C-alpha cells in the first residue's frame, strides 16, 4: 500500500502475521505492572489493588481467566468464569480491559508526568501527560466531544453513565451532553499541562489526585447501574458480567476504606452470586 506524508506518497508492504511487532498492548499495561505501576509509581492507587488482590498483574489475570473460563487465584475478590458462557465472559473481558488495564495506565502516565517535571525533564513530562489524556479519551470520539457516544474508553464511559444518573452538563444536573466528570476533568488536564509547560511541578501532583477521584465516579455509577439492572430488572448473564467487572474495578479502593463494605459489594456482585440486594450495594 501507500501512505501519504506531507504531500508525498510512500510505498510499504506489511504482513500482519509476520510484521506485527508492536511492543505495546492493552494486556501489557497490566502484565508489566510490577515495574510501571508498582515499584516506579509512588502514590499510584495500584498499591490498594495489590493489597487486595495480592497480585500486581491482577487485571491481566482476570482477563486471561475469563478467556479460559477458569477461576482466578487472588487473596480477595476471586471470580469463577466457568459459571459464564461466551456472552458473560466476553462482556467481562470487554469491560475489564477499559476499567482496569486502561484506567490504571492513564493514572500511571499522569503520575509519571509529575515525576518527570520534578526531575526537570519537561519534554518527557509533557509527552507522558499527553499520553495519559489520549488513553483517557481514545481516538473515536468526535472532534468536539459533545457527548456523541462514539468512543470506547473512559471518556465515553463517563458520558454514558451521566445519562443514566442525570450528571451531565456543567452543573451535573442534565440527562444529555458531556458529563460533568469529563468537563471538569478536561479543565484539569489543560491546567496540568500549563503547569508542566511552565515547570510549576508542585501543583501537578494535586491535579493528578483530583483527576483520579473524578475517574472513579463513572466506575461507581456503573456498579450502581448494574446492581439495579440485575437486582430489580432481573438482568441476565451480560448484565451480571458487566456488574462483576465494574465491582472488581473498585473493590480494592472500597476495601481500603471499609473491609465490610467491600465484602458486601463482592457478595452481591460477584460471578455466580445467589442473589443481589440493591440497597446493600447502594449503602456500601
């Protein structure tokens, strides 16, 4: 084929079975977490996830178990995917890839930017910040990102959940348009980049913490939404798999605050749960 760069055409040949040497994969975000998100990312929320699951690459382990239809082997929060067919396993894989692998990679890139800034490596800091923003938004959202529901990653998730919970718009009181989460988060992304460009490193880490807190809102909304769809609307395997994925994405943070609340959510939302009490999940 040909690729056009700057008005000039360049020929290339590519055999995906031979030449696919991409060193970066979504699975790799978790598989390499020991170095990228644990030992070299002080203050990342990944520590809570390691404390809970007992495995640094928990996201990769979840998804591989779902592919294989087997049970996980964590300290807490285990799931037995032999209880699901292809529909449930596929839904869990799709949700968990974004809620776990991409989610933590975004935070890691933003934290790295603050570290590079403190070390006066500003170009690397800005590159890392831009990458975090890119993986949050994705490449499929429309140009003005006005809640068009075109994407697949975390920006899109926030816009979907705001329509469910009436948290769209600048005041968080509308049923459509961009979520308040995304409107606030994009302002923080812009502010963080300005600080990085000017070497004001002391402000960046606080901005990262604010962004991280906002990123958890759609995950919590997802747990509540699927708890309702399963417990009140008798949702099937697809809804149960989605609920389990959303729950698994926040259980370690809940556990860090309240062991009892985390257990209550897990008992109600886990794969194969005998029943689901919406009020228990909501109150937890």
